[in-house]
C-alpha cells in the first residue's frame, strides 16, 4: 500500500504525540529553531567536512555544509510540493509543510558526525573492534550481539540518539522533533542487528539497509516514529524510507559533490580549470569567458550547477513517485537523474584526487591517534565506575583523579548503568567533540602543554 501524506507529514512530536502547533508556528519551524540553537549543532562549525584542521576560511566545515544542504532541501521540497499539489496528490496547504520538514531534516542531517569526518567514524569503530578482540576492560563486557553497532560506528545512528535522547537534559524524546522531520532525517531506518540479519554477508537488498540509523537502545523511539508516519514495515523489523529522506539525501549529494571540488581548488588539490570543467559538465555547456577571473567564473558555474541539479532531482522524484510512495524505490535520486553522469564524474574526482590527498591523509592519521588516545584514557574511568557498582559519587570518592577529569571535561555520566550504556556514553563523549577539542583533551591527558 502506498504511504499517505497526511501521515507522512505528521507534526506530532517524539514522546509528545499530542503536542499541538501554535498559530503561525508550524512544527517544522519549531524543529528548525530547536536544531539551530542546540549545542551539538553549534559544534558542527569545528568539525571536519573533508579537510581536517584546515586554516582556510572559505573551506567547508559541517555547519556551513548543513546550512547549504538545508537551503537546497527547501528548494527540492518546494519544487516537489508544488508539482504534487498541481497534480492533486498533495493538499495546497501541505506544500510549505513538505518543504519545511525537508529543510529542518537537512539542517540536522550531520548532527551525529564525529570529529575528523568519515575517517573519525572509522577510527572510533576500529578502536571498539580492537577492544572487543582484546577482551580487556569494560568494553569487552558489551554483549556480543550488540557489538556491531560500536565496531561500525555510525554518525547517522549517533544523530538519532542525539536528537531523540541526549539533547535537552536527556528527557524522553530529546529535542522532541516532529515525526515528519525525524522520518525525513532517517536514511537508514533499521538497527544494526536488524540490518545484519536482512543483509547477511551480501549486498544490501534495499538502499535503506546500506548502513544503519538506529542504536538498539533507541529502537523503541524509532518504532514510535515509524508507526506515527506509517512507514511500511518489513518482516525482518526494518522499515521503508520516508519519501522525503530521498530529498534530504539528494540535497546532501548536490551540496557536497559540488562544494567538495570547489574546496579542493582552495586547498590546492585540484586546479581551478579542472573544477570549472567539472561544473560545466553539470551545467551542460561551457561557461562564456566574459573576461571574469576564474574564481568568479567558478562562483557563477556553482550557482548554475546547483540550480540545474535541483531541477534534475525534482524531476527524478516525480518520475519515480509511485515507487517512492510504495517504498519500492531503491536508488538515490541523483543516480537516476539527468545529471547522473556528471555526478559520477564528480565522485570519481573526489575519490581519486581529494580523499587521498597528502595533507588530508596525514591529518586523518593524526586524528585517529588523537581519538584512540582519548578513548584509551577514558575507558579506564568507565572500568572503575563498573567496579563502583555504577555509582558516580562512589567513583569520585574513591578516585580523586577521575573526579578531577569528570570536572575538567564536564563528563555526562547520566544513564550509565552497565557496559552497554557505558560504552555509548564514551562514544557520546568522543564523537561529540570538535576536531579542536579532541586535540585539546588528548594534549591534556597526554601531559602536553596545550597549544
Ligand atoms: N573518504 C572520505 C569520504 C567522504 N568524505 C566527505 C565527502 C563529503 O563531503 C562527505 C560525505 O559525507 P556524508 O556523511 O554526507 O556521507 P555520505 O552521504 O557518503 O554517507 P551517509 O549515507 O552516511 O550520509 O564526507 C571524505 O572527506 N573522505
């Protein structure tokens, strides 16, 4: 059965389904503001998008990327909404809602990203995997069936944990975003356990199963969301994606594919003429040289390229509308759009020239050592907390040094009551750090004088 917009745009809030909207303040606006003013969002300004610890002020960090993605997402939502309203598939007063929920979900889409970008995700996962293999420390007491969600640390699942649990004083439902925004945010509507059972050792049979978006501890919060939205449930316990998740994904793809190559020119990894060429391939024609300096030409080309990519994504959504609403669409919108080839070329450029560039590679190695040093050090604290029967006051009374460390970093130990919750708290702390703060904490625990 096809999904229905009345349920998909449900403005009810996680753990507060009955929470009403105030006149003039629809749920998506309130979501946007809650996200924007949250501390994890603020920290995105000091988190790696592609280039760790750069000192070039035009290069993207996760916050500006999130805001650009929100801007593109709003255009995608407005374009799709208007076309659906014209066809009679969406009520006219739902067009702004559709665009607003996409915009809010785009704003929050990277909130769970750790320091040092994708490489930071791998570093955290590798640390947990090594810990489980060694059989040492409190990490080794995490039940085996729950280990994969640490070994393959996922910023997407961490994001759902932040907005659904951690923010706003760890109240039930966290930021209590609307179901519609949470659904649009959820690219991977499954836990790791469910995903592994559905996928096995082979290739993911569904686009929403490529990774996972929910930790086991948050499964009930996700179920509540999925039920409220009417996302089709599969026998293995996973769900089909919310249709708007495809728009959030397309907005993300458009932004990072295009802006990553522009940043690469700023960082010296690509030549400006190569960047102009790749953008011209999206626009479909060479840009007239009007005597403009190359930087301005690239600026103009970027604007045209983003505009045309938005149109292509809207068309792709409308062309695949029935499959999307049935939960059967199994691809990315940009991959099936008229810009697919030009985007494949951008992907190739990124993988061959940007992600493997020397400076980035060296700093990713540094980042890994930094994260591992911090994880090693704090792991001991959780071990001693276990020995104190998970009583934080007892830990502080028995171990003056840990009391000092808790004070120094304002460590949040609420809800820690066994090895599983302890290791999530450790992952919360480390993944929540900015690149800069990770260096500072590493220096502190290593006894280096802070820079
Ligand atoms: N080895 C890599 C791989 C990716 N990136 C950068 C490129 C993009 O700017 C950004 C993409 O990150 P996302 O978290 O948006 O990732 P995806 O869309 O690939 O994955 P997900 O499905 O987890 O959102 O990371 C990088 O710097 N180095």
